[in-house]
């Protein structure tokens, strides 16, 4: 057996970068179909290896996670944006930040945020009118920005701040779309793209600084936590002497800063990370769910029947959405077909062997939700929308990491429970009032930090 995995031949200058940049989704699936469990290709300054077998992905993310780290790509744009936040930090820094953040995502606290999530959703829906056409991606992103800031920062954002965040997501996202030429142009070169990115980061940081300024002095006031008394009853982080304090993430970080455990830069990095990761992925999951329900009216009717039961006595609660089993299967299927996070990377700390192939230290390992979720090896008719593939007996027949929209192992998404509850509550609230009908072109996608539609997603609001 060769010690080097098979893979496509690239051109001398850009390797396979042009193919990946033109259509990463088709390229990755073609590689998996043609070359098997481990595929080698060239995306720039380092070798890249695509893993397509759930057993190998589980080793990298879970059972042998200590042998891998988040990679550095020689492009400091990501560091400029997210710094040492939870997504990028490593080692003791990551463990300390994760420990600090854990109480904010305690199950009891998340459940206590139901009223906050529903309240923001109802206020947002009050702005809609029957038969209007809306861009559902922009609408749910506006909503999830408000929810994440309220739930995790203990603050409200103004309409102007929400608009500012939305306006600056485009230049931020554009900076991370695949482009093989980017490795040839240093970040300090004042290209139009680099200038737009730097300005967007500065603007986003200004929004964050404004939120922090408004919260100064309230980080020990239990009334500041939108989760209320039930949310503040969880154990505080190690070293926090107070038992009855707000447990929103910003309060936790402000108190840690007072103890000398955080700098202003640490705090800002975590808030930027939470703002971007905390609203974008949920908004995308909902966008794709509404799109699929519009394309599959029988599934939409089944969701509506569950929603009607859940909202019969008033706004949905956490207990109500736990009973919405079919709706949960729909969400799972939407995230299978259209995973907002469509790939993640790891880097071996030393040479490793996977499936008999030598993977050198410092190379890039690519684990792609998009590829695995749509593989015929793990799913019958993988491109078909079938929520019932998530019935327990069918789900248990598949490998664990044939589905990993939230990653896995020690670095799994800390906001998973928050995101799923939020998505179900928003779905229930919207579907209780409207049936959304898609009126756009055939869906096309573009890759960046997350997987976005490549065009607006117009939906007509049909009153139920």
C-alpha cells in the first residue's frame, strides 16, 4: 500500500485551489466518490487531507483529539477577527475560557431563556404582514442577533446596531470565501478586499464596545440576567465567591476581568466569537429548514399540526417543543442536507497514520459535514429530503459521525442546546402564523466560514 493517499492532480501554481474555489461542494464530493476514505489534494501552502469515513473523523475529534489542534493557515485574518476566542484558542487558554463559559450554557439556564427567545420572536413577527415577500435569511439573522445579544450579553441592541452587524457580515464573509490567489497577497497589502475586511472588523468591535459600556456595573446584579432567578441558580465559575449573580456570558467575563483573569482583548474576542457563531449558524439552519418545508408541503403540514398542538394554550414553551418529535426530525434533516458549518479542520501535532496512510505533522485535515452527510455509503438516497430517516431505529443503524453538524469531542459546539431550542421555538412561532412559500431560483450555495445561499431567499408570507 502507498504511504501517500490518492487524490486529484492540480495545476503547478494553485494546485487544486481553483477547483475548490469554483465549487467546493462539488469538488469535495467528487473527491470522496473517486478516491475513498482519505484524499490528498493541494489547496495552497500546505498539504490537505479530506477524511470521509465517520470512524476516522471520530478518532480525530474524539478518541485521539489530544493529537490534533486547530490549524494555522498562515493567514491572520481569522485571528484578526476572532482572536483567542473559543473557536481558535488552544491548550490552557481554551480550557480556561471554556470553563468560564460553561455556566452560561448550563441546561437549566438555557431552559430559562425560553421566554426571552419567544418574546423577541413575537416582536419580530409583529413587523410582518400577510402576503409580503421577505428575504428569510436576512429576517431570521436579524432575529437571532437580538436573541444572542439578549441571552448571552444581558443587553438589548438597537435597530441601528442590528443593521450595522448585518451590513458588515458581507465583507467579513467575503474574506473567507475560497480563493487560491489570496495566499499570494499579504494581508497588509491595501487591496479593496483587505480594506473592507479591516473596516468591518473595526465596526463590529465598536458595536461590541458599546454593549460592554452599557453593561458596566451590572455584572453582579441578578436582575441583569435575562434567564431570571432560575438561570442564576447554577454554580458559578471556579473562584467566583458569589452564588447569586447573573450568568450571562458577558457578566461572567466582566467578573473574571475584575479578578485579573481576563483582559479587555480576551473579553472582546469571546464576544465577537459568540455574536458571529451564535447567531449565524442558527439563522442558516432555519433558512434551509423553511426552504425545505416550502418544497415539501406534506412535511410542512405535519410540522404545522405539531405547532398547533404546542401553541394551543399560548406561546410555545421548552416543554412544548420537546414534544415536537417530527419537527426535530425536520431540523436534523435540514442540517444534514445543508449543514451551516460544512467543514472543519484539524492539524496533527506529530506524524499520524490514518487508514495506513502517513499524514505529516502540520498538514491540514479536513472533516466535511457536507461530504459525509450526503454520502450514499451512510444514507439511502442521500440528496432526498426524508425527515423519517431520523426515526430512532434508522438513526441507530448509522455510524455516530455520519452526522456531526455541531462538531464533536472536547471542541464540540458549546451552544448546541441553545441553538436547537432557539430554532424550535422560532419555527413553532413562525409556523403557527404563516406558511412560507419560496419564490426564488433553484438554491445555490457559496462557502465561507459557514455555508450561505448565493442569493436572496425570498419567501411569501401566506397567513394560515
